[in-house]
C-alpha cells in the first residue's frame, strides 16, 4: 500500500466522505509493511490511541479489558507506532477525520560527543505533531573527576530531575498539547504507573520496581498486568496521568471533529 488513495465513508446520519493520498516516505521504506498493517487496522475506528510500544499496548489492553471491555465495538482502537512514527500516522488519521490521541514519554537524548547536552526529544516529538517550533537543547552540569559508576548514577538522577523541571517549566505547552489530545508523561510510563499502583508494583518486583520495569519493559509488564485486579485497573483508568484512556473510550469531542491545531 503506497501512493494509494484512501477513502473513508462514514455515515452517522448522512453520508460523509474523506480521502487522503497515503504514501510511505523514503526514510520509512524499510518498515513499510509494518506501517501499512498497523494503519489498515486503525482505519475502521472513530478514535485511535497512539502509543510508543508493546508495553504500553499490553498495559492499556489489560486496563480496558477490565474497565471498558467494549471499547473497540464503540469505535476505539489502540495503535502501537514503534516509538518514532507518530507523525506518519497522525497525518493520515487527521485527513481521514479519525480522532487521534497520543500518549508518549518525556524523553531526553544525550548529544553525541557533547557531555551534559540533551535534546528534548519527547517534548519536540509532541510539538512536531501540531507543527510548532521545537525547543532548544538543555544542559546538565556534570562535576569533573567523578568515578564512572558514581557519574552514571548522578546523570540518571539528574536526567529524571530535569524531565520534571521541564514538564513544570513548559506547563503552557503541556496544556496546549492536552487540548490537542497529546498526553506527555511527566517522566515516563513507569513512573506514571508507580504513582497509581505503588503497592502492587512493589509486591510484584520488590524494591525499586520502576527500575525493574524499565530494564525489561515488555517482559516485566506482562508479569505485572497478570497481577492487576479490577480495582487497580479502575485506579489507573481514572488517574489524570492516564486520561488518554478516558478520551479513547468516552470521546470527549464531538464525533467528526478534528484535533485542534
């Protein structure tokens, strides 16, 4: 499926029609089959929640199976994009008048050969979806002469602190993103989850459960979701950090309304 005219006919009361010339750009040709297969499933939905990877998909499918088991019959769909392909999907969904929702991590990426300099790839990923100007790099002051092991721990803690600082500093941007149904974690999915089900995560993984979940994300996420009961799933669903699930199932916008830009 490339250079293909996609036509979506949807008829709540009268026949409406949208079309979009779907084309897989040159940088994505190596994953063309994956992009096509994923998008093909989403074309039959009214609302699509885009998530980074299989651990998010595993968690959200479990929560919704307990709280809103009929969400797909009611027009919802969860689409795993593979981390970096959000815009490829949102472009197509928007033109076909399918409401999209995004949940992603507040990632920072260290610049190669530039100690202490980080790209705001999480925030900038979101900003690109609404065609806004990307933010400049941020810096973390790393003391000289620290042993490698201590420096590694120091950097990890400072990166986490920096993520929270940026989330608060750019609260106006975060609010604009929410208005466009784009939900950025304060830090990442694991920390969002820990704030809701701390006891269960410690029960399953012992001390430092966030690190455990981050180190082997999908494998450990499967272990975790097997232990979640209905109340815990409801707690996740109703937490403000997972409002993306409420929007997916309740459709807070009018049917047929585009994402606000």
